[in-house]
């Protein structure tokens, strides 16, 4: 038996014809729907990129214990299990987060891997001079990632040079070389259509556009302030890149046809999450509530044991954590220890349900649960979004280690049962994903599929909150996560858990001269900082006089430590609009 997984990053479900979109050009996704079982209620779990990939390996939610993270020494990877069982594993990818600090230990789980350079801010081509780039609407134009992106683009001026093409070329080469062999698992993982939405003219021509404004193919995360014309343009830029993805997906389907791989080869086509492009006046991900556009993802599966399910659809609930146990069952090996996921085989074989609820979220943000009908988003109980700790034996963020200031708070503690007896570092965490301001939210997806109108329905909220709590307990969530959300670990969940503590503006001794608006900005920024960071910021604030303070000066002090999302929000005035 063999299996192929084609994974895209930031592939929007609502842009695909398989899910009702009537204006994008995606003939091969239509063709894919005829060959596979299409899942109508598939959700991500841990957000964003690397947390989702950690779920693919382990079958476990990780957003309650960690933010961005390498594979930990105690993680049980299904890829490693396949390799140990004699199933040859290979990955071809241009997803450059794998070779950053916070993406380590993933590629080495495979028997072999192809690394394709040049996506986004991948530090690929060494060039001292600043690259030329057009006037832009992006707030990123002075960042390290922005600079490297435009250096890279200068070397990617034809389709044959594009990382996506090279990634699929490597994957297709593996298929051609090994089609006659048995016992292998191939992952073709493309960074596209992740931003920036850079592609070639052949795909842009599919979406004629009269836009003549400043460059916009890498939108800033936050409230959409670009206007209708620019928003339409960036949606076309994204669609063009999706059409490129569609083209290369078609080449995989061609190889499966030509080599008769449908006879004995599983095919999975998936993504980690979506991306908001003006819906509900938002751009990006991570900084807003986890709406359907972000977390309700496309998913397609073909299992050669059940060929009669090709071209069918299912509304059974499933998630990213279900992929690892599915691969284990298909190759007849034991799944990773302590999985939160379930094999998808009962859905494929007989449309039998495998789960009643799906849990999802981002570290330090809303914890969310859905039964496919309703979605409930639980915000932190208190404005400070605490207590909040990371548990790790590999203290790395996306592309940096934890700072000395962060590690000054660390303790060495006994790990949780799924950590196989390891002791781990417990580190006071940044609270940059604080969503207290958005509150608890309940949406009825059947009557309000675009989530325009949150509702209150106490019995439904308590039912979903109880299911969420039970899933958190099974996941061995840290006790302080229950405190952060204001829910008990055991017993019945009281109606009082549906309410948040009122937001009171704390006093800042020795700090004066602030307007009410500035006090609100200070409170929001303060809530995002760890205790050590708060100490440094307070000293800087005290250095200000009691005379009126310029808001820009206040923001400069706050963003020393805050997350990139907060910095963008602060500089674009979004904080005053929450």
C-alpha cells in the first residue's frame, strides 16, 4: 500500500468550486472532487502553521501547551512510526518555516526530504544591497522578511524558477521513480497559496483587474482598511496563486491516472488553515476570532479500499488530528500514543461518525468548540489573559530562541502523562493572542454560516462549554488553562462561567498624563506582556513626565516586547477600534 499527501498552506475553502465558489478557475480541484471523498465539515485544530504540522505528526492538539514549537523530544510522530515499520517516507517542500528555529525536527522524521528555497522571507539569496520594490500599502516594508521576499522575487522571474513548481517537480519525480514499488508515503507540501500572493502573469490573466494602486499582494493582519478596490485586487491576487496550485495538483492526478495508482494508493489533499480577505472587515489570521474562513478547511480523501466513495461527500465532523491515526490504520501500524484524533476510515467506509465535537484554537487565544451546527468561542475570564505558561523542552519561537528575559521565569517541572516521563520547562508566556476584547461568542452555522450575528443561548453554550472542558481534560491541558477561561476542571459547568470579569483599568504607580484613550491602549498592551516584560515597560513609563504624553511615544514603549500582530495593530490605530 502507498499514500500521497498533497498539502497546501492557507488554502481557502470558500474559494474552491468544490464548496460553491463560482468565479475562481480551478478545473483540477473539480476533477479532484470526482476522484475523492469531499469532507464538508473538516476543521483545523492548533493554529497556525507549525502547530498544525505538529498535529499531523502526533495526532494531538498542542495549542493548550505551546505556541509555535519544534517537534519535542517526547512527541510521538506517526512519520517516525511509519519509518520504523519499514514504510519509506519522503517529503518535498518549500515551506521555509521548517528550517527556522521553531520548525526543527520535523523533516528529519522522514527517510529523505527535498528542500526548495525562496518562498516569502526565506533567507535564500545573499544580497547586501536593498532590493528594488514598488510603492506598497503594506506596513511590513521595513521588515527583514519583506526585504528577503523582494530579494527572492528578483530571482523568481519565470514559472520554471518558482518554488511551487520545483516542489511539485520533486514530488512527481518521486512518484515516477517509485510507482512500481510498495510501502511508501509521500508528502508534497507547498507553501502556496500563503501570502505573499506572488505568481506569474499566466495565472493573473485569469482574473482581469483594473487596479492601478500601490502594490498589495501581502496584506497586513488586522482590520481591513484598504477600501473596496484594493480589497478586490488582493482577492484576485490570491485567486491567481490558487489557480497555480490547481495546475500542479492536476499533474499529481495525471500521474495517478497514468500509473494506475488509484488501485492501491491513498490520496490526501489538505491545508493547515485559511486566510481572511476582507470578510467581516478582516485581513489575515491569528489576530481576530477564529472564524470559519480561517479554521473550516477543505479536505479530500481517496482510500483504495473503498473506491465506491469516489465522487461522494460527507458531512461527518473531522479534524487535522484525525490524519495521523488514519495513516496508521491504513498502513496497519499502531497510532502515536495518547492521540486526540480518530481514524477517518469509519467515515470513508460507511459514513459512520468518529467524533461529536471538534476543538480548535491558538495558544493564549479563544478556545473554540464546534459540533458542526454551532461554534462556541471561549475568551479568557480576566482582562490579563492569565495565568498562561508554555511547556517545552525546546524553547524556540518561530525564528528565535526564547529570550533571556522569558527564560528568567522558567521552572523545571514534571511533564504531563503524554510527555512520557520527561521533565519540561514551564515558562511564563507572552499574552499576545489575548482575545478578552472580543468576548465569548456563539454562532449558529446553519442559520448564519458567515458568522455575522453572534447569539446568546445559555443551554447551548453550557452544553458546548462542557464538551470543550471534557476535551481539554482528555488533552491533559494545564490546570491554569481552566483558570484562564474561568471554568472548573471537574463537575458541572455553572452558568457564571459564561460571563467574563469586568474590565477595570489598573493603576500604574508613577505614571501620569494619560488620556482615557491612552489608558485603554496601555491596558491592552500591558495585558500582552509577561511579568518580566511588564517590569521593564513600567520603568520606561515612569520616565515620562506627568505632562501629556504623545500616543506614538506610548506605543513605542509598549511594542518593545509585544507580538508583531500587536505592533501592526498599534501603528495602524486598530487598538482604538476593538
